[in-house]
C-alpha cells in the first residue's frame, strides 16, 4: 500500500466539527513524523507529503550512500551493497530515496497513531470551539433544549456544541422542555479541564439590547443609541435611548406603530414590562421620565450625595413605586440617584401619618403599607381591600382590621 488514502483509513475524522481540512492534515503529518522518529530515530531526512484535496499521504526517506563498513548512522546513511540491491545504478555519494509504506510501521504502531490522532483532533476541536465562542461573547445565539436539570439547562447550537443556561440566567417565567428553541446571549466562555464551558443568559441587560437591535433598524444603523438598560428580569425593564437625528423620535421608533416593534421583545421576555425613556443630561427631567408612568410635582436634588427627593400627589405615589418596588428601584439604577418618594400634602385635607397608629397596629404591618408608598391613613383608605391585599403581603382579614382602625380616626 504505497499510496495511503487517509480519509478512507480514518473514517471517523469526517465527523469532527470546526476543524478545516488543512489543519487536520497538518496534525496528521505531525503524528506520522512522530511515528518515523520512533522507528528510525529521526525524521530530518524524511518528507511527509499530505494531499489536502484527497487525503493521500506519501512518506519518502532519503539516505546517503557510503562505502561498505563505513556507515556511522544507519538512519541517515546506507552502505553501497544495500543500496545496490535497492537500485543498481547508485554509487557512493548518491542519495537513496525510498518510499515508506504504512504497513512497515506495524499494526501496534498504527493503532497507537490512530489513538494519538483522535486525541489531538479532539483537543484541537475543543480549542476551536473555545476561540469561536470567546469572540462571540455578547452575541445572541439560538439553540435547542437537549436536557433540563434542576440548576441549569443544556442547549445545543446548530452545530451540536453544548451551551449551558443556568437557572440564575433564566427569566423566572421561563419553562423549557426538550426540543424547545431558545434564544439567549453568550455571557461567558471559560476553559474548564480542557473543555470549553459556554454560559448563555436571558437575564443580562445585553440580551435586551440585542433584541432591540434586531427589532429596531434605527438602533442597528446607529441613528439611535441605547444609553443604558436596567432590568428586573421578567418583571420590568427601563431603556434609555437617544437619537442622533432630530427628525427621529427615539421612543416612538423603539416602540413602533401601535407597539409593533416592542411587542415581539415583550413576548420573548415573558411579558416583561419595558419602559422606553428619552435620555437627557437634565437630571431632574431624566428622573421624572425614569419614574414614568407616575406624574411628579417637584424634585429636590443633592448632587453630592446623589439623592433625589421626589414629591407627588397621593394618587401617584403607588405608580412611582410600582409593584414590588420595581419601578422606583429601576429608576434609581437608571439615573444613578437614590430616589425617595414623598407624598405632597394637601393643606385643605387633614391626614394622619400611619406611624401615629403604632399603638394599635403592629409595626411590621405598618412597614408593609409604607413599602408600597402608603404612609398616611387616607392614602391607605383610598384603596380597596382587594387592591391592598394584592399590593401587600397581608391577609384580607388583617387589611380589614387596619382599615377599621384608620376609619375610626375620621369619624
């Protein structure tokens, strides 16, 4: 077998992913050179020719012809008598060039080479996967759910590479089963015990940014820029945008006609409430927009301490705070200011701070009302029992008892 077809000899190599043929052939040459060194002591006088088009391999060994009995190294020199048996025309000083067949190495050496080859190709493939994904951190990838575990989900990309979606990187409302299609952002790529570990995320702000770039051409083209994104995954997100073209309304472009552009993003994020805000350097106006949909009466800023005291009418307080406090928390993260909300008292409307009822109502119950922005008796009484139960973690019976105590104060 003077002409060895490697593609036929090593059929399993055709299944390797991410390895181009020239690279694979280079590895093959290295492996065969190693075999030559083991058998002949050196490969310096050997040429290994690999045809990258059809996988053919040829090994040629060159030795200098010397006088009989004068060979100092049989791996580099060949005595005249032996050379004449190979080619009668050879003389002292000539070069004997002979082709080495794969069979001449022996079965054991060939099996060892095969094992080494598989090992090298696997290692190279892992390196290629690592490099490929390391360069794609921050990009969106689509894959298919292969297995769901308690703490993470295994996703395969279109080439069968393994991606890990940890539970901590999933939106709370995410529910996956085998075969589902998943979109996420490539968050982190590490090499762990020589194996690439690719972490993807659906909770990262960058995931929302990439979705906007896909849905809004003006962002993709650079006419609108996203200044900052803050999220409570699955609950609420605030996106500050700015336009470099005065003719383009950045908020309108992001939302789309009748919400056509943002609806797809909201569905992807399991109905996450997305507020798109027009960015401005005017901090007061920025905070006012960040607290949308609440309408603010006035703001007092402390630029040194980065705090903002926001005053609103009583019916706007709960809107500013939002369900679970998400709205005010995200507004603070977006603007970089710690925001405190205060109810603007109506001078013609007598009210009582709920702390005044601490003798009759437990402090932890009062804290629940204050947590959602209800710090006066009338602000609590303004809401129905059902609404109060929904917004707080209190039982209906407890809420009714509190309303009864507060109501008695104004009778």
